[in-house]
C-alpha cells in the first residue's frame, strides 16, 4: 500500500462558493476515487457508503492550481556547485495549493538530465499529485531521453513539449531562425502524433527586442505564435512593454517568484496581469508560473559575473492571484484562470484546470483571505 495516499470512497463538500474558475454560486460537490462525480445545489450523502463530509461554509472552492514551469529536480548552478538548487518537495506543492506541476530543466542541461526529470515526475505522481514535463533544456540541440525530442513527446506519456529553450540571454546557445523553426516544427508534429500540446517553452532573457526571434520564426514559416509559450515576460520593463503587444498574438507567461527579490527590475505579476488585460491581451493568453526550485540570478552588466542568486517557491502563484484580486481589483474568476483553466487548455492537460463533473478531483479550498484552507489532489485530501 502506498504510504503517501489515504483513500476515502466518497467525499462530499457542502455549502461551498464554487469557482470553476467561472463562478457557479453555492454548490455541493461529490467526489469519488479521483473524480468529481456530481455538482448540485444540494447533495445528500449516499446511503450505506463511507463518505467524508466537509462543511465549506464561508470557504471558496476552486480548482487546484497548475504550476506549469517548475525545476522539479532543482535548477541553478550558475555560480558553481554551491549554487545548485534543491529538488521540489511535495509539501511545497501542498502548502501552495498546487496539485499539478510541469517539470523542466533550465541552464544546466549538462550535469542534470532529462531522465532525472522524468523519474521525478513519476515520483510526484506516485505520491498522489499530478505532473508532466518538458524534454530538453536551454540548449539547442536540446538533450532528451530517447535521443530525439520528438520521440520523447510522441512516445513518453509524461512529456508534453520541449523547453525551456533559451533565447535573448547570455546563457543561450543562440539558436538561429532555422534551428528554432526546425525544433518547433518537430515538436508540433510530435504533439499531433502523441495527442499532446507539442509546445515550445521559451526562456526569455534580458536582451532588448527579446521577441524578435519568435516573430522571425513565425514570419518565415507556417508556424503560429501559439506554438510557443515564452516565460519570464515580466523580468524587466522593456520585455514587458513588448509582451503587451506580443500577447495579443501568442501566449505570455508571467514569473511570480522573482518579484520580491528584484522589485527594481521586475514588473509585479499581479500588476502585470491588470496591465496586460487593459492592453487588450486576451485573458486566455496569460499564465502565471513560479519557476520554483529554479535559480533567480543577477549578473553584473559589465563583467557578466554572478552577483546574487535566489530560489523560486510555488506559493508565489497563489500570492499573486490573491493580490490581483485584493490590490488590482481583478475578479477572482479572471485571476484564477492564469493558473487553472489557461495552462490546462494551452498544455492540453486532461481532466485538469476546471471544477466539472468527470474531471479530476483537484480541489482547493480558500478561506476568506484567499489563503489555503484545505487541498484535495486526485480525490485525496492532502491538507
């Protein structure tokens, strides 16, 4: 028996204010196994069956959060061995209200392997949470499990795309237009064959005109902007200014962890969400991710030497959703989408991102202050 999982045949959430993320009003929700079985105005406990009843009076029930960019095996290393970051722990997900993560490699595709990311995904799943991954790393050509990123995407159930591929950054391998177009097309076809998103997750660096390469790939091929998911789009004022226009055509991912460490450079994620929406970027094009367990480095602009390094944490996603509501006056149902419905839809994650009958029972209960009260992942209470 798996020591990480405690099973109730049925769980009944009573009197919850439900956001799917769209508001459903006050509902009862019945779960069984790992599935949402029923959503009704009122549900009575099924006679003769073991049912845990959770009174949700005064609580808000939302989908478990999806953190779609996490260095689950640890990131970093830019300052030598002492700056390697630790692996993601399940407790970090639980405390953050996160039920699903997407793992990736970053700068270090040399001493850290895609194989280890795959095994960490399997470990997270074995402990009752949900996980998928990107194959590859910053480098082009990217490392892979099978020797070909397309084979990884098509054949390995856990692999949904390739990334994070670095551009506009001094740590990038500086892919050409042709190289990135070929890699992106390769991932797209593999996604079609495997029933996956086949998306390319792009690390955006600090260089000026950072989206130029993506524009050039689209202009020189039949590929669409929606084949890319560029991240760190709030890392400085000029990339964010470009993201306000780019986001009308393609996706933009906002990194939530780095703001407290670099307030002089970073655009605060909750504020970024408001500005993007005011700029006409469709809400369905915006995601929030934590970059958890990845390094958040600062380099001297003259020497290129590392001067500071911090680590991202998954609880930053809910913090910025909360502050989008409380400080930026964004409706909760809108703010929630950036870490529920949007990543589930963009990345084609089956059963995730919504409170709907037949979907996975990933349920986050929030208190009046939008803090984590309880968490269910795949039908099992974790907190």
